[in-house]
C-alpha cells in the first residue's frame, strides 16, 4: 500500500510520505567556517576546563544537585536565596533576548554544544572513517566509527556530569569500583547512551523537533534582527551558470546550483526565506560566495542581513528591544551584584512547627514550640549560640549551642517556657538572638502560640 503524501510543506528532515530524510551535508570551506571552527574549538576547551577552574576556592560553575546549591563565578546560591536566583535567571534571560534581537540565532549556529560537537567533532570523524555519504563504509570502518562515537560520548558524559556533581565526586565515581557508586555509574552510562543516540542518530532532529529555541525565534526576532538571508531582488529570476557572464544581462545572479541546500545542516533552502529550521551557521554563505567567486560575480547574494535590509530599508540598532533588554539586564546584574556582595555569612529563617504548638505544665506555665533554620554560608564550620533577649518571663529550655558545617544547614527546635499571663489573644512575641564566633549575630522575632486569656 502506498503511504499518503503530504500536499503542503513538511519538515526539512521529512519526505512527503512522512519517512525521515537523512541529511549528510557537504562542507563549504570559507571565511565563516574558519571563524566558527576557532570559536567552536575554543568553546570545547572551555567546556572541558571550566569544571576544574576555581574562583575563591569554589568551582567557576557548578549546579550541585546533591548539595542543592548553584555556584556561579565563586558565588554560592542555595534554595533560600530565592530572590538572588530570580535575579540570576532574569539576567540570563535578558542576555539571551538581547543577543537574539541583535544577532538572531548566533547561539544556535556558533555556540550551542549540540551544533559545536556535531559539526566540529562527530561529523568530521564520520567523514574521515566512512567517507562522504558512506563511500568507504566497510564493516570495519563502521565499527570503528561507532567505537569512536561511544568513547567520545563517554568522555563528554563525564565532563557534563562534573557540572552537576563536582569534579571531586566525579573522580570518586570514575576511579573507584562501579559497585561502590552504582547510582553514579548508572548516570554516566545513561548520559553516554543519550549522547550516543543524539550525535549518532537523532542529530539535527534535536534542533528541529526537540529544542524550543527555534520556535521562540519568531517571538524574539524582529525585522531588524541579524539573520542569514537570500537577496531575492538580486538573485531572481534564476539562470544557468556561465562563467564571466555580464551582470547587466537579463536574469538574476542565482544560478540555481543547489550548493546552499547541499551544505545546510538542517536541510532547508535558504532561498525560501526565513525559516524555523535555520540555525544561522553561515554554511550557505560560504557555499554561495565560492560559486560567485567562480563566476566573477560579487559576493553577498546570501549573507548576514535583516528582513528590513532585504526589503530595501536601513538597519537601525536603536529600537525598543535593544533599549529595553540592556536596561533590564543592567538592573538585574546590578541588583544581583549588590545582593551577592551584601550576603551574610549566615542565613536564619523561621519554619513551621509540626505537632502541638504548646502544652500547659502542671504549675500553669506554658511550654511553647518554635523552629529555626540556620544556614552556614561560609566555607568553615561555625558554632552558634541561641539565647533569649528582651523577653521577660520566658526561659529557653532547649539546646542552646549548635555546630553547623560549611555550606550546611540545621533545623533548630526551640522549647520556650513562658508565664501564662503574658499571652494576649493566644499569642506572644519573643526575641531570639543567634550569634557565632565569626562575629555574626541576628535577633529574630518569634510568635509563640498559647492559650487565650478569659475576658
């Protein structure tokens, strides 16, 4: 039975009958490819080295899922730093929005790990071992290709995990028996399998189907954003290639050679206009420039441009988006810097008490419960002393001294006895001081619940 055919546009990686169209893009050598390789290999070196870089004794970047903390530039953010984490997220989002408004999908084509590793590592290895379009794909070469892919995926999985579990913990997982760290070893194998599946099979489908950024570009881009575009006014109508053809001759400069399509890593035809699948990698620019050079015609038929420029308008750098995004970014970064700089070495929070809030003792005294959370944000163990201050008629009956390890927290249960007559409306405010040996001290007001006094 013949499968049904689509009458409209389908994805660049699908045939009209819905089957996958496997892409094996050619390599267009040129100025942009050279620059992308320099940027790509520099980013790979940064990606591998960054987990080992220390700033102030802490990793330069760590999203520690086990300890529940994020380290950025030596600054530590914990779940209690909700406002600072919000500012950090706002700064990152503003920077992404600004970069997209100015330079389009520069991240996708030049800096995204998916593109960098696929185009500068995995595909070159594949071309070297099995040849373009698998022309040298003997069984031995195919096995060698997948062995190389598996080894690379395993190495990348370990580096990737270093950003989430720290290099010290990862070293324990790698150099000790897997049976001592079954969970960690299983995660490494799982991430390795996912990377092998991605770079060996799924490939450009990640950009087209899985990544949401391509769909967000219609919102983040405007008419002035930098894109890879085809100058239809110059290129149309297309004609057959002839060397040294005068530019004044009827017809456009596009010779319909298909080079721009053959090199596209997502399989689109840039001459159809701006498309979601375009990642801005500039391979079509290098391919078209090469053809134009051979035909003695000026470069730029395909180039970095904007929709307004293609429509014959001038490009304006100053517009609403390029003013609002930097302003928002500046505010977020300033507040974040001030918040990090003014962050105390210890954070104290009042938590909800589980169980009965108070009990009445035989002598009529009320024993009320309270609960504090003390977080030690420093890199050294601290000893804290909890005392009552300016709270007449109240006595602290629970433990008053606590030891908290570096970047750790402890729940401090408090039992406070108070005279019954001091409760008003079933409540009484008391003041608790938390002090440590490094000079930290803070007074926290607690509201104790007790019996309501008869009128």
